[in-house]
C-alpha cells in the first residue's frame, strides 16, 4: 500500500525556485561519444561506508537491474530492490513531446502509479544514479520529496548529474558496481536533460535533507550524497 499519496507530490503545476533551473543553451559541435568505462566513485565509497558494520538494510536502485549490483549487496547482507525510473518515464511520457507530456495529468497519474511506491521511512538508501536529469521541474520536486519521505532518518541517496551545461544531449548509463569505490558505466543512448544544475540549484532541490555533499567532477559527471 502507498502510505502517502503521490498525486499530491507529483502534481502537474509548474514549480520554480530562484536559480533552480538553467535552460540548456547552445549545443556543442558534437555529442559526447557513447562508450562504456569504469571509474572511481568517491560518492559510492561514502555510500557504503555509512553502512559499515550493519546488515539487513533495504536499498533501492533506480537504474537497470543487473546481477553485479544484486550480488554485491547480497554479499554485504543487504537487500537490493529495483525501480527502473527512466524506463517508467519513457513508458509514461515518451510518446511524442517527452517534456511537454510531463504536464499531462493523465500521463502523470500513469507515471506515479509506477514509481517510488514505498511506505514512509521504509528504505535505508537509494541509488538514484542519473535518473533525475530527465524530469520536468514540477515532477522533479515531487520525486525528491517522495524520496525524502520513504527514507529512514539518517538514510542516504546517491545521485549523479552531468555538469556540462553546453550539451543539449548527454549519454545515459546503466551503472554496474565493481567494488566499494568503483563503478562501470554502460552507455545506453543519448538523452536530452530537462535542465542544467549549478551547485546552488542542487542545494535548493535537496533543501529538506539534513546534509548535501558534492564530490569532484569526473568525466563531466557531478556526484552527490544526500542524507535525510
């Protein structure tokens, strides 16, 4: 059962905050190439450090389900569930104008029936990855609010944003955990992000959380850990 109505959180009205969104401007001459690569992740390292010495935690992965992530958490004694956020976005809004459709109340209702359907205070962590980049401002505010609700106090989420504001389209990835501080990024396709984010705008987006921490940008990707 859904303890808190997502309709209230995922309303279709436009939400704006000073500095919250910077429109994507002129494109670069070429899109970044789609390629798979493995990189160090300080945010992932901190995500795991917070669970040191604990077992039986419930973690949600908003990416594509894969055996590497499942096995890694099982070996730690935790339970990992999946909620393919971007796939639900495409199923709900992908027919026609992707971002224009995110103002359609019927489509919003379809989307909210698919995602983040967990009781309040029921999760210890959320691996958001790059999923939030493809939400319109109103849906983005609702998603972040719902994540705050379903996390335990002290629970944390890890998320990633592309930092190059000149790009109209960015590579989207599937994230495969290779170790406590290493992750393999498997390229899927180019996608147009809804907006670009500055440090200040991200702080405003996660303003209801107790702590927001940024990590050095690598490969045009900005990692964050946010704690309730």
